[in-house]
């Protein structure tokens, strides 16, 4: 399956020791996915460099250059379709997508969130976890629905919060887990082990 990745920043979820990129570009690993395009809404971010280093085509589509959210989303949609993308992954993509875009990609649009949803939705998940004083957090790969961070959950993994953790130390530790959870979620969707039914519920096949 051809995969498109939307990013806004560092893009470590795009690549960690080449795990994600290799896993998705090496079809022999049976993950059944290959990243064919990376789109960033911000120019000059490290994620673009990572993609280029891995020989993956990149595009910068600046949301600030569009009159509406919908026009921005449709510009991304056009590029994804032109590249033959079948599954879209959000990897640190920080713009809220319109319902129209989500409808076009329903069941083929996944996101990685740095908390155990439904806890700590939205931005600053680590700040929320530290403020709540929880001892265990984690990350969640989920299908994207119009309602932010509310889509059906594909994979979750817990991460211990250590005494003295800051947002930075916690983010670093959780990202190590994200880099296992995201490829696993992508593999499930790419190999059709799971799909999203019309009600937005997960259906496990074989
Ligand atoms: N419709 C839909 N779209 C999304 C876009 C990105 C993410 C990634 N996680 C995100 C969760 C929250 C935000 C957010 O509230 N950003 C500040 C406002 C930025 C803006 O004005 O756009 C961004 C990404 C998740 C979703 C989702 O669950 N549903
Ligand atoms: N969606 C969230 O945004 C961050 C992106 O990190 P990176 O993949 O750009 O390094 C990650 O923490 C991810 O969970």
C-alpha cells in the first residue's frame, strides 16, 4: 500500500534509526506499506530533511497561503491522490483537518497521539499528564475522525512517568514507544487486518 505522511515538525515518527522508513519502504518485511510522499505545512522542518535523506518525495503546502482551511486541505488531497497514496499518516501534523478531508480518507487516515486516549486529548498531552500527576502515560495510534483525537483506537502502549520528568524528558521517552506503535498500526491497516466500519467502529478481520 502507498502511504502519504503529513508532518509539521521534526518528523521522528517518520524515521527512527530508519525503522519506520525501512519498515514501510521494505515491502519484504511484510508490513505492506511504502511511503511515497511526505507533505509538510511548514517549510524547512527537519522531517523534510529526513524524508529527502531517505529518497522520499516531499512537498511543502503552507496553510497560510490559502483563503480557507478547506482549500488548504483540498490542495493536500490533490497531491496525495496524484502520488497514488492509499493510506495517510499524521506524524506530528499540527493543523486540524476539515470534516470534508476526513470523509475523503475515513478508515485510511491514522494519527499517533502522545497519551493514552481518551486521556489528555489535544495539544500539550505531556503537560496535561504531568499536571494531572499520573504515573503512567503512553501513546495511541488511532483512526482520525472529525472530532479531535476521538477516532477508533488501533494500538496503545504504556510508558512510565519518572520522578522529576519534564515535558522534554517525557516526550523523549514516549517517542521511543511511538516509533514502535505507529509502524504496528500502519501494518495492521496496510495488511487489512483491521478496518473501520460505517459507524466508525473497528472491525478485526483474520
Ligand atoms: N479532524 C481532525 N483533524 C486532526 C488533525 C490533526 C490531528 C493531530 N493532533 C492534533 C490535535 C490537536 C491540534 C490542535 O488543536 N492544534 C491547535 C489548532 C491548530 C489549527 O488551528 O489547526 C492539532 C493536532 C488530529 C486530528 C483529528 O483527530 N481530527
Ligand atoms: N503527534 C505527536 O507530535 C509529535 C511529533 O513528533 P515527530 O514525529 O515530529 O518527531 C509526537 O509526539 C507525536 O505523538
